């Protein structure tokens, strides 16, 4: 049962990611087609290239946000733990 639910969750996550990326690429390609129809081939090329890069940029942004949140949470936990741990240092004695 757990394997089935895990497979469904994985398929859902992959499907939503695929749909999001396909929408990003499709939107960029429509913009490129519109620019090409207007006769601006330079802008069409830029839009087509941007359409291919958009999923990578979105993934990079999501991962960077996740890492920032994890580091911020860990920093907050460490601050709370270190704040209560005031251990006096041992005094040095001459040998």
C-alpha cells in the first residue's frame, strides 16, 4: 500500500512539474512565433532561447529558495541552542 501511494505521489509531482515546464516553454514559443510573424527575427530568437532556459531558471530558483529556507531554519535552531548553553571556560593554571 505504501509503495502504491509513493508511486502515486511521485507521478503527481512529476506530472505537475512536467505540466508547469511545458506551459513555460509553450508560452515562450508562442511569444517567439508572434515576434517572428511581426518580422522581428532577432526578438523571436531571443524568445525561443528564453523559452528553453525558463524551466532551468525556475528549477534553480526553487532549489535556491529551499536551501535558503533550510539554512535559515537551521541557523535559528542553532541560535536557540547556543543561547542557553553558557558554559564557563576552565581557568588556566601554571604547570
